[in-house]
């Protein structure tokens, strides 16, 4: 048995080959997320602008971090999903992910089948309740970052 | 020694997700023998009343049961008087009591308050903040590469004649036992008041005040030595305790309350404000009885053989870093490990899937972890009811961890 057998190819791949890794010079906001219990850390760079209709969106996002495989895979998967999305869409994604991970209804299987959407691979982390917060950290950090950028 | 002992702990027979519980997180809290749980429930079912209050018979029975544990603790520690035994909520509470009451009365601007690099937050943060409030100097005794107190740094701090030295008997991260008696002897000559954190030490070896040299305070929790959560002990030298102001104010700790001022009750009640966790104190008494029935020496010998066994195997695992001495002397069966390229949380989840319960995290020792440059480690800690089979399960799982976490080759 190995990591891939348990957590699946998708999580392993995002952990080993993180997408959108790095810092964005001249970004609108850098938000740090930290879990003092286990030491997981992410730092997310957000570049906001307005689309042709004038509504605000996330033009580009990168991140760096240090932590367990679940936190790092979650950050990588998130970074692929959120590029170019409007603030409203982002809020919807964050809330939907939180609900999937903390809601009581479904229990997902690991390793996840490839459903075409990498994020579904994270849902299986519910099998390890203490690890849910690892998966959530990048998303709560994104939420804080968007709110802080807005408050300015 | 332990097939019979294991029967005393019903929880050890649990099967979780199809695997027998292999509990190796004893440094966080030990399991409780049935005798302790029974003593607590018997108290609630048969003897429950508040203590030091009523004149009726039942209250006297409860008070006698409660106070008899004070006597038991006194004998257990080899202390001179029951006036020196204060019941607290735990180690953390005991240390905060001393930092606030003794620290508050004795530390002045420019004084030195000293701790070591291996302290738990409970024996670090109260002193750090005391020093900050009083504009005192806060000094940390550093470690050698072998995880022990660096003798040169001990000398450096000793030369500053600290007012207080707070030191752990046994590290909850590295398993190192400190030479407290010789430290205490040397620091006492420099006029230092010495507090010993025995939270871990009390679980692994006999702790007698007189064997620890001229120390002034000793703190421990019941829950790490087969007792319940919610109660701990502060032992202090009577002459010092007499001089110290109360820590918390309220019922039981007063002798007389006037409209404008109050007088304090005598020791140890001066430091026991409010209704204590009576049932847990009864449970602590039962835990002491339990440990003494099995004998501290036998427990120590058995744990030493587990330590020798695990160390011998762990050092042979390629890629595994042991964050503690490889020398089996003066150390307890507490093993913090790290595997290159594998985060401690992933490692702990993997061990959990193998049926092994260990702790992953910073073990409330940020100052040490920071020095190590590691955000977290995995820690396996044994008790006398753990078996050699469990030790071998751990070793085997750790040996296979690198292949479990092997990355795909590009
Ligand atoms: C060395 C040490 N000191 C202090 C403590 C704090 O004990 P408690 O949480 O019971 O107050 C612990 C517990 O983890 C410990 O290991």
C-alpha cells in the first residue's frame, strides 16, 4: 500500500507538482494563513482588477506554503479553480467547499475517482476528520484575503 | 509484566476500524485503570458532599476522603508536611500559581528569570510574561547536539545568579531526563529559587523531593499518571508558601472576611480558592495506590527495557531522524521522529491507518521546535502497559513509511 492507493493520484499529483506556485509582485493583497496546531502555512498573492463590465474579479492568484500533503494539494487545486473568477463566484466556491467538508450529509470515498474536477478528490479527506482543517486552510485564507482587499 | 496489567485498563481492549488500539500517546495523557474510574464513581454515588463546609456526617466523610489524598501525595513525594501539598487544576495551574504569587512578590526590574530550551509552554510562557511585566531578563539555557542541557550554557546562566530557574524533570518532546538534583544544588548556591515541572517525570520514575536536591517547587498533573483530568499538585517549601500572597481569592482560602479587608486561611487552603475537583482528587489517590501496587521500580525497569528495545531498532531505520538522544540512559520511552520529505501530519495519519495512535504537532514546545527548524514532529510515547509487540508494530510501520510516501519518479 502507498499514498496513492489511499489518497488517490489527484492529491498525490497536486502535492508533488504544485500549480501556480510563487509570489506575484505588484499584487493587490498578500494573505498569510497559519494553523498554529500543526504548523501548516500558506501565503496567497491576489491580484484583483475589473472586467469589461466593471465588476471586480481575481485576475491572477499564486501561492506558496509549507505543510502537509493535504493542505498543499488543497492550495494547488484551489489555485487552479479560482483564476479569473468574479468576487461573487469566489465567495460561492469558498462556501460550497466549506459546506462539503464540514456539512453532515455525504461521506466521500478515498481514493476518489477522477470526476474531471480535481476538487472532488479533496472531499474524501472527510474520512480523516482531524485533517479537514488542513484542507480548509487555503480556502479560509483566500476568504480573509478577499475581505481584507475589499476593506481597503 | 503486562498481560495482567492490560486487563486493568478496559480501553486497551478496544478495536478501532478493525484494529486493536495501539495507544502510544501517553505523554499527552495516560489511560485510566478501572480502579481509578471506580473510585471516582463510587465517590459520586456514595460519598458526594462539598468539603470543608458542612457539619453533617456525609460532608465530614467527603472531607476525610479528600484530605486523606493529601496525605497520600505527601508520602508519594516524600514531602515533610501536608501543608506543602496544594491541589490545583494541573501542572499548568500549579506553575501559573508560582509565577503569579511568588514571581509577583519577588521579581524586580533587572532580575534574571531562567528556563531551558526544552520547556513545555506551561513552564515557559508564564515566566516569559512575568519577566516582561517586571522588566526582568529572561534567559533560556540552550541544548547540546545530543538534546541535553548544555553544561557551558548552564554555567553562563548560573553566573547571572537568576532569581528563578524553571526546569523540566523530563522533556515531553525528546524524552531527556535532566539532572535536576545537581542543577538545584548549584543554583541554590547562587540564591536561585527552583521550580521543577514533573508533569512527565512523575509518569516514568519515582519522584521524591529529597532526591531532587534543594528544589523549592514541584508541579505535576494527575492525568499523566493514570489519574483523572482536572487535578494536579503543587508542592512547595512551607517557609516560602507562608510568605507568598494568595493566587485566587474566594471561598475556602479565607480565615476572616471583613467589610474592607480579609485574612487568609492557613496552608494549604490559602492556595485553594473555591470548590475543588473533589472526585478527581479522590481519583488521584486511587492512581497513586494503583502505581504503588505495581511498584515504581518494576515500572521503571520495564519502561527502560522498552526504551532500549525501541532505540536499538529506530536508529537502524534509514531516513528517520530521531529528535532525542540515542543513548538509552537518562531518557524515557518518548520518541519524536521525523522522516525526510514527509510532513508529521501525513505520517501520523498513516500510522493511524496502521492502527497506531501517536501525536503529531509541536507538542506545546514552540521554542524547541523553532530551534529545530521543524513545524511539527510525530511523537510515540509509551507507558508500562504498552507491550513489546506494540513497539515492534511502531518500528515496522516507521520502517515502511518511506515506501508508503515514495514520490513518483519523473
Ligand atoms: C513537560 C510538561 N509540562 C507541562 C505540561 C502541562 O500539563 P497540563 O496540561 O496537565 O497542565 C505537560 C503536558 O503536556 C508537559 O508534558
